[in-house]
C-alpha cells in the first residue's frame, strides 16, 4: 500500500499523501520529490486532504522542497490542508514562505 | 499563486474487479485496502452484509459488493480484498474479488451507463469511462450503501 | 478567498450571531456604569470580539479579523481601566459592532468592504488615552532586544499589553527534531500547548538552517517563538518541557500588578459552554495549580469549600466550533480533581508495591499489587469519565431565550418548562443534542403552538406550554419535548410523503396513525422551505434523527391533533466503557451489559425436567418460586449449534427445539388425557441410555436478565468473565437491529456483539416491553398482577377425567394407599396413619360429584384443618403444577368446590377442603360465626386485606381454621377504615401488597403514622418476596413478609406474634 500517489502534468508534479503526513508514512517521498525536480519539474503540489496529523521531519521536508525550488524559480503549493495543520502553518508563518491552501 | 482549474476535473480512481467486471471508486473516498481478516457475522442483518470487522479499533461494516451488483454466490479467494471507503462520516468495507490499478480520471470523460448493462449494476453507477482498453464502471457509493427505510419503495414509486 | 468547510463557517456564523445578540444592551449597560466598570460585562464583550477575531482568521476573513482585533484592543484597554467607557467611547464601539454584524451578514464579500472609518476611530480611541510616550507603540513593529540570530518580530504595543495583563514575555528556541520529534512528541501538540498557556506573539522557522532536498535531511529544524504567558519564570521550564537555556525572559509584568488568576487548561479536551448567567460559579472553582500566584486572590463568589481556590471570572469562553487548534479546555470540579490526584497517588503506590514484589519474587505480593492496580485503574477510569459528564442544563439553558424571542416575533404566548437540568451526560452527547433540540423547540414554537386567539377558540388556555424534560430510566437518559399545540396530522404527513414520492400509496393502507406520524422522520419529507437562521442550514426531522443516530440514540413521536405533540429521545448514558458479561454460543461470543445481569445459574442436565416447564408456548424456569421465561440465544439468532457426541465423537448439529426437550414436566394432563390413564407422569420416560439425545443434553447455562421492567433468562453455551468493554457503535446498516446495542473488540482483537436485552426480548417474541414508559408501566403492572395469581396446585382426579386441584399450601403430605387400608366404622372413614387414626374425607362427601370409582388407584392428601390432620381421598394420577390461573368462582361453585380454572384446555375444579371438613365434621366448628368476630383473648381478631376474592377466602380459611377471628377488607382503603373502626380489637394485620385504592405498603405507612397503632404487627402477603420487595416493605413498616398461601408459615408467624399482642392488651 503506497503512502502517496504521484502523477505528473507538464511541469507540475502532484503528490497525494494517503493518510497522515508523518515520517513513518512517507517512505520514499523525499526521493520521489528530488527525482521529480531533477527531471525538470518546477512546480510541486502536495495534497494533504487525508492528513490529520503532521510531524517535525515532514515540516522539515516541506521546507527543504521550498529551499530547493526557490533558486530554480519554482514553486511549492500545499493543498487541502485540514484545519489544525493549516493553522499550524499559519502560526509558524510558513504560509508566508510557500502557498498553503486550506481544506 | 496561479489558479488551478485542472484540479477540479482531474482526479484518481481506484479500480477493482467484481464478478469479472471492472469498477472504480474515486480515491478521495477510499481510505485504504486491506486483506480479509476475521469477519464476525451479524445475525439478522441484511443479506448483503457479510458482517463486521475490527480495523485498528474501529468497527467497520463489511458489504458484499458482489451481492449488491447482482451476484448470488460469493467466493472468497486469495485475491479478495476489502476496500475501506468513507461514507456518511463512517467507514464501510467493500468486498471485492481483486484489486486493480489506480488510474487518472477526468470528469469530462464520464459517459452514461450503456443500454445493455443489467439494471443490477447500472443502478449502482455514476457512469462509465475508459481507461486504456478497459471500460470502468464508476461506483456511486450512495446508491450502493443507502438503505434508508422506504428506499426501495421510493425507488419503485420514483420509477413508475 | 478560501472559505473552506461550509459547515464550519455556518457554525461560526451562528455562534457569532449568538454572541453579538446581546452586545448592544451590554454596551449600554457598561456606559451607564461609567466609572464603576462592570468587569464581567466588559469581559463578556471582550470575549465576543476576541472569538470573532480568532474564528475569522481561520476562514481568511481579513477585514472582520482586523476590525475585531482593533475592537478587542480597545475593550482590553477598558478592561485594564486605561480607557473610561464614556458615551463617546461606547458610541464608537457600538458602531464597530454594527459594522462587524454587517460584515458577518455579508461574509462572502466582507473582505472587499471598507472598514477604514471604524479603524481610524478605534485607533484614535486607543492612542488618545495612552500616555504620550506610548502612543508610538501602537503602530511600531520593531525588533525587540532579542538574542543574536533571533528573527522574531513583535509590536511594542503587543508587548506592553502583555505586560499590563500580567504576562511574562519569553523568547523560546525550539529544535523541532531534538525537542519534539525525538521525544515522541508532536509539533501540533506543542503549538496547542503554547496557545493554551498564553499567546504566540510571533514564530519563525529558521528555514536557512534547513537544507535542500539533495542534502541530507536536516537534523535540526530551529523554531523561534515569542511567547506571552502568565506562567512565571519558575514554572516556565516545566510547562514548556524545555531546558532553561532555550528560554529567555524578555519582559515581566510590573511588580505591583495583581496577576490574573490562571485558568486550568487541559490540552486536548474541548471547552464547556459558559454556565447560565444566573448562577455564576456553581461550585466549579479552579484548584490553585499555578503556584506563582498564590498571594493573589481574585476569588469571586466563593464556593462551598475552599476559600483559597480561585475563580474563573476571566476565563474567556471559547466557541467550541471555531475549529481552532486551541480547542482545549474543560472545567473540572475540585472534588473530581482531588479524586484524580489521589488515585494517581494510589496508582504510584501500587506500582511500587508491584515492583517490589516482583523483584523479591513474592507471588502473593504480586497478586495483591496487581489487584490493587486493577481496582485503582477502574476508579481512575470512572473519575475521568466523570470529568466528561456534564449537566444537560448546559444545553437547556439557552432555550428560555429562544422561546421568548420566538414567541415575541410570532405574537404567541408560550411558556417553557424545564425539568431535569441536573441530569448528567457525556459531553459529546450534550454537544450533539444541541442542534436537534434547538430544531424541535423552534418547531414547537413555529408549527406547534397556535396563536392565542386560536387556542381560546379551541378551548385551550391562551398560553401554550412547552415542556422540556430530562430523566434517567433503565440505563438511558430520556429527553422529552412536549407541547400542547395543534399536534401533527397523520393524514397530512402521509399525503405529503406520497406526494414527494417517498412511499407508494398502497403502503398507507396498512399503516396506523402512529406509523403515519412517524413518517415525519423520512428524509426529504420535512425540509424547510427557508433555511433556518439559527443554524444556517436547511433542517428537517430526518437530520435530527440522523444526528441522534450518530450519537447512538433513538427518537419517538407521539401526537394528537389539537392536543399536542411529544418527542421522546433516548440516549445511552455513556459512550464508552461498561462492564459486561461475556458469553458464547457455539464459537461466537457476545457481551451482555452487567447492569442488566441479575444472576447466573446453571441447571444440571438431570434437573432440567424439574426446573423447566412449558407454559403456554413458552419455556419457563422455576427459580426460587419465581417463573422466569427462557430464551435460547442460539435459537433466537439462528446459530446452529454443534454438539460433539460423546460416544461417536462426531460433531452434530443440535436440532433440539425445546430446551427442556419435551421431557420436562409438561402439564401432566397431556400425558393423562392422551389415553394413558394410570401412567405416572412424574416419572420421566426412560429413553434408552444410549440414546444420542440423552447424552447430548448438557447442563444449561442461563443468564438471568432484567430489562428494567421485567426479567427473563437467556440460555447460552458458556459463560466467561465479566470484563470492562469499550462500547463501539455499529454502522448505519446495523444500528437499527434491535437485538444489538453495539459491538466491542475483545482482548484478542476479535469482535463481539453487545446484546440489547430489551431488543432481544422483543425479538424472541416475549411480552412487549419496549416503547414509552407508559407501556413499560403497564407491562410492569401486568407482570405484577399475574405474579399475584401465580400459585402451585396439587392436581388429582376424582372420576377419571374429572380434574381437581387444591393449593399446595394446604397440603402437608401426599400418600399413595391401597384400598385395604381404609377402615369404615360408624359411617366414618379412617385409616391408620403414623400411629394415629386419620379421618378420611372425599369430594363426593360434600359436592355433587360421583364418588371415586373402585378401579381407580387411590391417594390421600393429608392436610391440617383446625389443628387436626385430615386426609382427602383422591384418585391417581397426582401431580403438581405451578402457574397463573384465572379463577372462576361462579360456574362450578358448590359446597366443597370453591371455583374452577382452565388448565391446559381442561377444567380443573378447585377443591375447598375446609368446606368438606365442615360438612363431614360439623362438630369440629371450624368456621367462626359473625358473633365471634368481636374478638377476645381466646380468639384474637385479625384484619385481612386482600383484593382477590379467591385468595382472601383461602387465607381467611386458614386463619379461621386455626381458631382466630378474621375481619376482611377487599382493598387497602377499606382495610384502613375498618381498622380505624375496630381499633385495638385488631391484633394483627395481614395484608396483600398490590391492591387498588391503597396498596399494602400504603396501608402499612398509614398504620405506622398513627400512635394508637404503634406496635401493631403487620404481615405482608405476596406471591414473590424479592429483596427489593422486602426492603420496601420493611421501610414502609411491615413486620414480616410471607408467601401467599404458605399456610404453615403464616400460622406459625401469627402464633408467634399473637401472644405478645395479647400481652399488650392485658397491659391496658
């Protein structure tokens, strides 16, 4: 059972996380993200519709993605974040670094 | 932040096989897929309910999709699986014969149910669409799971 | 603008609506107060602005947020007495709130609306009152003196406000990995904790310290937080669970500032809605958990106990539905908190005990320790559950206003009566009831209660009544909403249902009015035409029902046109853990809630015949004089049982239909009248020992159940232990099944269904008990009445085919005899019996019946009449039955026969042995003539109260046969009157319990209330003497309890009591 589903349209890669956005549930996500960018993707969308929970390494991961894309003039978008997670991004002011769309 | 219109019509569909036909459910509705474990029978429950199971502490009703789609004898094989779907704020298990691929799906591609499809199945679908060479029936969870009293009567009354 | 979840938004709007409703009048009141600031009121308004600010930020309602924020700031300044609420100030606030209302009413376009005027006015207010040097702070965002590398920003204004409020401001450095992830904590919880204890002024993740994807995942994720809180420097480490070096104190409140009392906030639990305004602090004060403030005592209304405890006056009320991360407070009573602390202490002790015992291999100690741990854990569970229990008054309290408002707007007069405010329920249930109740109350006001003129026309009082009642019953909480309005018209409802295509016309034909009325719960039937303005969503009774379904509750409706409507909601008492007995049928397990289990019993195979009867078509168990109907769980559920044949080792499906397997004691009449005259039904048919079925009969394991209104037994294959199980609800498709109350997950991970004992009874076809409390009361009454007439009878024959019987209580012994034993002398029959001569009588001596035939086998029933033993000659077969009988005292009445009854389709003649004795031996003088009723020491007078003629006659007979005099009364009231008449002449009162007009208990109480009857012995007669009955009786003043028609005991009791009574008389 994959923990995330990935597909690609043009220069955008969609990542759909199945379940909570926690390190134990996102094996291989980091590598997949890196591979996408290496293959020329500049826009990454991460869908958190099914995440009720997020942990610190995953926050670090998002920031890493942002840090990687920024010099490439790329963009990270987090979609459908549920309330507690959306508010967390807001409190931590991460929504000022990359786009966070609440659910 | 640019507008993302393509998100609205594009989605993913998890497909599976019941009674040798292909069906699918939007992944948004699918929580997970599990193997058959212990299913406790519930005596006096409706025919199409196999029983209940323990999914990490939650009691999940398991529905025999085959029966709902017109088949009378259910045969469990090593490939049988249960799709855990979200419906009306609860988790319901759907027993399928075999799991298929996750395919992309564009709403605009949805076609109405073909004339020659038997009502038992046609009545349970939103419509059909092609994925590669396969014809997939998109399941309408509400039609399958809604068992409000008087529903059949309503259907009869509505159908006249 | 992402508004996100529609539901949440609508709830938010509803909440804000409510909060803004009274703001105007509050502000005006504040204005009137002038210098004497009404702190509570200002807080209330502040809270409203505060929560609007918080909620709107989540939905991205920027203008609303900003306006609310500025409004809040001004209110804060008023609260801290920096600004005086003069008319100019209040005016600006009023206008601001008006604007807020406008923005909220046009939520979707609020972000484009112009609020600059209000902002200017508010800012002007705030700054004009500040000392000159602070004015600049209001706007200045500056970097405060922070440690190098820190990047947080905060406005000076926020800092000042924090200090003025008695807050400390800290700069906190977290490392998300080291401090959170590696310690198995979660970032969400940490943030929640911060918000719970104070305010996050700013937070910055140091993204530069985190690398790119290509680099190794950063082992460090630094987070800087600027945090304002009341927690002082000595506790801050503990609260944040961080080492001292990570926390820097930046600002402290001025020394002379009284610190605001700290609220207790337990992260993870949701808030309690504010209690009713009339009763400020209802004994729910905070324990002083934050030591730093002990010298400051802002205790408001002191509670009953500790004056050292603080009050909650400043606790901001959080809307529970804003969906924010800070969704986390609960008020806990001091006692419960202390209990929790004590239990925690006990747990630690027990754990230490265990540890020690384990280390020294002390098995006894280990056992004792683990038992103790078990006990304490259960108590802990219960205590924690208690914190979740809240009074339903929290929901009820908002309705008086709702009703008042609605009745005003509609021009109706409606009175709301509330009962049962203190009934407690789990928090989630209370919250879940909010919407359904609101909807139903509004419905009652809208569509139920008529206009006053119409009511008068109908002959009703012009003021309509709506009654909202909550009470406990049989493990459930019942909430009733009753109105005396125009009721629901079943014809209209059913017509509407057909018109909307919800049911076909034909179905209506078979439906009763009650069923038609219940159609109101059909989805799609009662959707309102306009969206309700309270909850902002289209509502229908189907939504109410589904809301209740989700809580595990049921709803019923009763209605009569022009008389009114009643909704009855039933909810489970708690959601979670109940002790249950685990049983098994075959290899399937089930749980039976302990609260319903009276006892467990096992009938060994050999005794099944004796103890199990077939009465009617039911199988019943005789248990200590009670008849308990039995149900086989396997049969009801249709589980095929498998039995291993001991001989062959084969597993067979048990096809036994009847528990007693046709070989228990049926009515012997069947055997008798099936042409087997002379056979002996008392001896079981002896099947071959090798009979498979005989071997396969196991002991019967029976669980005796009480549903709250009646009792029955469930036969299962096995009992297991009683366990505490977590009740989990069944899904939609299964929750309607009446037999099951839910499911649970056993220790091994397997699922077991929980039996609903009432539902199971109905399913098994038992006497109907579910439904309204009236039906239950009726059922209980019927149960009582039939208990009333349950008796044991000895059956025998006169002529072949002539079935006779006498009450068992009259029977001393039964002996089979040979004709040769009968001696005839001087026209009297006797026989030698136990060394004396026993006079013999027979039915034909008194009654017009044929004498016993010569060929019949004989038996003698020995009885004691008038102190003498006498033998009643009867014909075999003789048998015993225990059953309820309707006694017909007319049809067959004659001398020697007191009445008749139908037993298994045959007429049984009730033989009156005393009458026969009177006829044959008149000289014995058994009956007391009326003149003897005057009573004297030799013939004490006994007052007998009993409503059943038959029983009264019987008991009177016994008593008289012993030489006492009897005054009789057919009910409690008559007995009382008679007693008052006869006065001290009455030595003992013998009374039945269930009687019309005044029960036995009522009679006993009346007697005990009068001095002149002090010491008068009261004997209560009953068919059953359960523990509760005895307790009740004793409480009412009954001296002794007797089983009806247990003649010997009654007489013994009387003899015991009477000499003392006689003494009393002599003392006079």
